[in-house]
C-alpha cells in the first residue's frame, strides 16, 4: 500500500453499506475529515461506523448538496447512480467523484487481477483465487464479493489481489491497472439505471484501459460486437474448439470432453465438480486468467478444479428426491443468467422465476423457456410482464409467493426433472436480497419436500 499523504482534506461518502463503510473508515484512517450521507433512515452500517469512528458525522434521510461546499472529494457507493441530482451538481462544481475501487487503485502496489461480466463473475473470481492459492501464492480476493476492496489493503501485501468488479464500481474507476482483466459476458442488466444496452456495455468496458492482458468470452454476442482495442495480449475462451493456440475451449476426444489451450489437452471435463455448461465456461475463464497471469495449470490446479463446488445461490443443488433435483440459482438477477442456467441443466426444467425486472428485455429468456422448460411458475412484482413475454412458449402459472410456487412445482415435477429457482429478476420486491431469497427457497424446499 502506498503511504503517501492523501491529496484531500475533506470528503463526503455517499451510502453507508459495506462499500461506504469501508471507504469512510479508510479515509478517516488517512486523516481526511470525512462525513457520510445516506438516503435511508437506517443504513446498515451506521452503528458499526459510530463504534469505529464516533466523530464521523452521518446524515440520513436525504442527500444534502450544501454540505459539499468545502469538500475536495465525493466517494460514491456502487448502489447510488451518478445521475443523482446531488452528484450531478457536485460534478458541475468540479468536485472529484470516485468509488472505493478508485481509492483502492491509487493505493495498492501489488499486481491486480480484475474480473467483470453480467454473469459468472463471482464463481470465476473465487475459482481464480483458489487456483492461485493452490500454487502457494498469498492471494486476497474481494471487491464486489465478500471483502470490500479497501479492506484488502490492511495487513501484509499479498502476491496478488483478485477483484470482482460490477459495472456500478467501474463507473467511478479510472486508474485501475490490471495484470489481467477479464470480461466474461455482457447480457442485458441494470437497464433501469443505464437506460440503454450501449451505456451498460460501455460501463463494463471501463475495465479495459490499464489492462496488460485481457481475457474475453468469445461466445458472447455483445463482446463480439464491441470495439475493444489496446496494447495488450488477448485470449478468448468458449465452449467450442479454439481457433488459436493461445485460446481456450472444449474438444471431444474418443468420446470424452477435454478443456484445451489450443491443441493441448489440460483437464478432462468429467473430473470437474461444478454443475452446468455455464460453469464449464466459468472454469475455462478461470484457467485462462490464471495462466495469462503466469501460472500454468499444474497438478495442484487440477486438484483445485476437482475440489471446487457450486457456490451458494448459484445453481446450488439443494436436494434430490424421487428423481427430482431442486436447484437454487437465486443469484440469477437478470435474464441472461436464467438463460445460462436453463441451458446448463441438461434435464427438463420446472422453472420458478420473477421479481423486479429492472426494465430488462425478456425475449432471449422466452426462447430459452421454450427450449428447456416444461412448466414455468412466476412470482413477484413483474410476474405479469414475464408471463406476457413467455406467451404460449410454455405453460405458465402465477404463484402467490415462493412457498406456493414450491408447492405447485412439487405436484407437477416428474422423475428426471429439475425444479430450478432462477428468477432472472431482482429480489427486493419480496426479499432483502438474492441471498435471502435463496435461503428461503432452500429452507422451504427442505421442509416441504423432505
């Protein structure tokens, strides 16, 4: 971590969730006079900040522009859009506006691996960390997953940082230097915030400047159409045979599938533990990232791949009874994630979906439903919108809530089916977050099916 004196005297942090809390603590430790604003009456980290830094003032309930008159810096939490009037006014005044990843980028000195994408980035980020740790490296993993990036700066410097980055975090990041950056895929998401798919793609591409090397998903139409140029090495991954010796893919050899780099076989697919074809793509991405960082896959890596299990709420099998598998994919908060989950099951699906649509477009999801789903059960605020998009492509039933959907699914699912919770929507209409939604699904499933 760089020990230079901070260039700011006064700063305001907007948002007091995990990211805002870490930003406020970080700035206070540097000796910056920091204050915090949150539009919520009871932000989740207010008590923690009061214990740690009792002299840091916190204003709740609404944002206050007048308090920024003497500030040098505004730090914006990822959940707060830059289109907020208070931030637009601050920008017009010339106030520097950053996020926690930008603060991290200016302070860290160890190499960084950065990973973004609409879907799969948590699995890939976690798996990259495990592959590097298997090589005996000291690795710190965080960002949009687990530990906020600024908290990773505490303690001894690692050999590598591995960061999961959301589009919201990239919006306020301009100085990040990545030894390897990866864009896994880009499918419609957060259009309620970005307005257009083009703006969302532009946000994801902000990971590219400063990258020494780049990993791209070659099966992704949005990435294929993006204009990505720069002075960096680029490799691709996909579920088909690679066309270049530096790219990664899948080949069929004597009836068995292999992960390959070019023509070199690396690991047989049958030894992997992750569920679904989308997770096979995630595994390819992780191997590509680690090898591009300078650590070729060895026996320790092959073992790490074999030992790595599905993460909670990401195509996580809850149980199997009477030949019917019950799978929790609550992390699916956009249509692209549900499309990937449906395609990856390899069995007929009874789908439970719905929630808050975030102005998403559901044509691709409707097409996937027609291909893979025997029955669809819809819950949540925008269930009628989803029902209209699906039309007559599959039988659709509106359920009162998640428990009702599970009850109906238990009646209609047949041996060999998967009952898949993969909402394709945000959870905030009915649950605290996607984790809460998944936990409720797991609990109800175990209670009602067991």
